[in-house]
C-alpha cells in the first residue's frame, strides 16, 4: 500500500481536485490511502468564522464558505447536496456558539476547524467515484485516529497504530481520509497542530508499514536552494531525514520535520511530489543519513533563516567552565525560547535565537552571569551533504566567502557530517547563497 497526501493548494479548486483524482487513479494498483488537507485558505476562514460566531455574527463568512465549496461541486459536475450534511452541522455549531457568546474554547475552535478536511475529503471521494475509482470519504477517527486530549496539538495514542492497520487493510475501496484531525477516547474532535495533514499521512504510513508515503504539494520537492533567490536551483532527488530536518528548520518550507517523524521511525520513505507536474521525480527522503552517505555529493543543498539575533555572554569568573552553560540554558528554559546555534570559548558563550518576544527578560537574567551583548540583523545559512565534513570542504566554503568580503561567524558543524551552519549579516545572505550555489552546485 502507499499513502498519498494532498495539500490545500492541491485541492484548492475544481481543476486541482480533478487532477488529484487523475493522479490517484494512476496509482490505483498500488492500493492508495488518500489523505487530504482542507481546500486552501479554508482553515483560516473557519477560524474567522468561529471568532465571529462567538461575537454573535459570522453569517457572511458562512455563506462565503458555502459558496466556495458549492462552486467547486458545480464545476466538477457533482451533486450540490454532496456536502449538505457537513454544512448543516457547521451551521448548527455556529448558532450554538452564538448563544454561548464570547466563550470560544480551544475545544470549540478545533471542532470548527475540522470541517475543512471533512468537506474536502467528501468532494475528492465524489470526484474519484465519478471517474471510476470506487472510493469513500472517512473522518480520520473512523479509521482509528484516536488521540490524547491536547486540543490544537493532539498526538495519536500508541493503540491507534494497530487499530488503523486493522481498519484500513480491511477496506475494499480507496479511502479518502481527513488529515489534521482525530478524536479523543471520549469522542471529542481535536486537531493535530501545525503540519497536521502531513503528520496524519506519516502516522498512517507508519501504521501500515507502507511501501511509501507521497506528500503531493505545489512544489517539485526540496531544491538545492530557494529558487526565488537563485533561479538556477535544482531539485534534490534524495535526502536523508536528518538532512531534510536541517534544511526545514533553517528555512526550507517544504515540510515541518515533526510531521514525517513516524514514517522515519518506521523506515518508510517519504516522497515530495508536485501535483501539477506528476511526471516529476520529486525528492525521496530516506530514513538514515548512513544509508545515503556513500552516494551523496559533497554539498547537496542550502537553506537560510533570516531574522536572527546573536547574544554574546562573557563571564571570566566561569573560566573553568563550571556552571555557565547550565545557568544559560536554565534562563532560556525559563522563557521558553529555543536556541538555534551555540559557540563557546573558555570565558564566553555566543548563541542565536529567532524569537525576541522575551529578549528583555533573557538579557536581564543573563546579566547576572556576566557582560551581555546583543546583535540583531543576522541570518543563518545551513548546508547539507554526504561529505560536508570531508577535508578541504570547510576551507572552500569560507575561502570563497572571504574572497567576496562576506564576514562569517559562529561556525557549527554537525559531528556526524550531516550539516554545516554559520551566521552572516542578513544583508549578505542572498549574495552568499548565489556564491555558494555556483561553487558547489553549478549553474
């Protein structure tokens, strides 16, 4: 079996849904399980609807939402009543929320958001049936997606995996499953948080020990760098999970690393493919860097993360190293602020953050440890590749940047050779990417 996940843009119009159905039909012999996001923009609209209903309104938003889906059904020549049940339930929820005026809980917000996937899955299943692929839409919980009760960021219960395998393998038709949502053991609808539909696909793929999980998006896959900056960027056809995580964390927006973790733990490869170029090879993410190491190029890809702030802490009294690092980490833990990079010397620590919401408090507390200096307007460049730690690679990187008068600071190299990251001025980022791409990838 394979799992085929289609994102919001991939189901964002009648034409796109028609193309999705055609792609699924092409893979029919491989027993696809289809997972869908809401129609693009609908989740945000549902959140606006929930807040408007809590304030006594929302009728105009509801009508707009209804009209958009009705137009898609009409363009696909599907029955206008296909989504009547879901819209009836959504309208009842809106009226109930109005009566409770001002009391919009996370639980209620999850319930509102669930309708996006419930609607899109119904339409996709209808289109598949129309072109001769026996299919049925399923809310994820009907196929075993039972979760904890953390509204807005739920996780599947361990028992869900065996339950999903049992329920899905027993099906005789192609299931079109809602991404992003599940139910608690008490029957309460929850959402899985950021990247929830990709996460659903990974969970299902892991439960089935699928042949592959295909994430269909509006992009060709992971690129050697951002093509908006470097038009010569190419598709990277294979990456290890660790490399994909590094690229995604430092700016490549193809997917959120957490979302494919279940697949990687189960050893199921994940493919990133373009719905609008189904003939493309895309990017395959394999489970282990060791699996790729021998056949990988020295440098495969670059990503960048802007809006970085560097914090330097100099504390001579900790010259023997005892306690400084622990105390610094306690302060960042207190303010729930993540550190991206860190570099140390005998009497100082330098680190980077991308969230300055609690910067004043952090600087105040760090001042008790020593002298603190804050520098903003920085960016992180991340490079991945199978032999990035080979002799001479670092020399090439920093020599070519030096030749173009681009200062580099806070160099960090992963011990396993997966990545190399460093900090540059934000204004130098695009120039650095052009130079590095031409040096290691070519035109």
